[in-house]
């Protein structure tokens, strides 16, 4: 276990899952149990493959608990989860103050900085993280590392205005990410387009840059044409990682 405390959560009554899915569920359920409280009425729901377990656990809190709550999605997927869970859907323009947002991550470092945007949702995810009094990250054990870029090798996801992508790429190549690329859809059918109609660039940086993600974030935000950067620095209050042995690492 890499730092933090370790607790056990019984999932005997739940369907058997693969080790990785089981660890995602452990993280999600534990985080919901600890951080989504009856007094929380506006709840942000993140994106990715761990978040369905977050919604599952919130739905399991029951109709009474959820009847006067509103749920804010970070994208198309979480909107579907909210609607299918018979939860009330809202948007961040109606509710710019959120009690708690729970979201996944592509990687989390020892200081709770995260890489996010593997699913191209990081603009909305960052708005909901920032709007929340409490931002909680849930992930499986593979996302837990000391330095960002150790396990998530694709690079820093950067959302860009479509017409500016070539210029931003050129600038990224010049400032230390020579292998930065435009993210393409499967079978290279065309660029990935975010829920906001923008393109995504994946920009790997050397370890010395990733050791100081806040400085890198500041530099990347200065590039004209960049809409948002998938580095979340000083935002998460806690991160929950499900481990293969059924324990949880909490940071
Ligand atoms: C999407 C994200 C996701 O939160 C991130 O990719 C985590 O995904 P998963 O829970 O599938 O590991 O940042 O933009």
C-alpha cells in the first residue's frame, strides 16, 4: 500500500468483477460512503469507467436520500448515468456551487495532482472540480503513482480550438513536447471532438516537467488556442484507490 490508510469494504453481496473492475468499485463505493452525505444537495458526477460505480452507490442510498438532490454531469456519459439512475439532472450554469464532485483520473501523484482528459472531458471536469466545495478522485490501483506520466504515458491531454490545433502543436513541439499529437478517433476516422466541439492534443513531457505539474500547467495555459489542460493541481481533497487485495489506499 502506497501511503494513506487501508480499510476493507465488503462486496460479498455484489456481483463478482474482474480484479480491476472490483478495485474501481471499491474506490467508488468507499468514496461515496465517506463523502456524499445526506446534507449534500448538489453533486457533480465525473466521467470514465470508474464513475458508473459512483452513481450505482449513490442510487443505492435510496429514493429518500436522492429526492431533493440535483446531479451535474461532466459530459454525455455522466448525463446518461444520471438519467438512467432516475436522478435529477442539472447543469453547472444553474448550480455554479457544488457540494461534492466525485470523478476518476488517468493518474494521480503523491501530492494529489492528476492527469485527466483520457476521455476528452477535462474542461467540464475541471469546471465541476473547481465549483465543488469538495473534489474527490476515485481510481483503481494502476493510477496511483509518485510522479505524473509514470503510468499514463499518452501525455497531457490539451483541449484546443479546432482552427488553432496546428499552431498549438507547433508551439508544444517547440517548448518540450516533440511527440505531441492530435488525438484521432478509432480507425483514424478523424480527430476526436470533445463534448464542447474542440480537438484534443496529447502532449508527453519529460519527467523534470512532470515533477512540477503546476508550473507546466501555467506554461500550457498561456498558449493561445488552448482551451483547457488536463493537469488538475491542488484541486483534490482526497483520492481513493481500490487495490487488488480488497483494500483501499486513501491519500
Ligand atoms: C475523462 C477522465 C476520466 O476521469 C479518466 O479518464 C478516468 O477514467 P477511468 O475511470 O476509466 O480510469 O479524465 O476525461
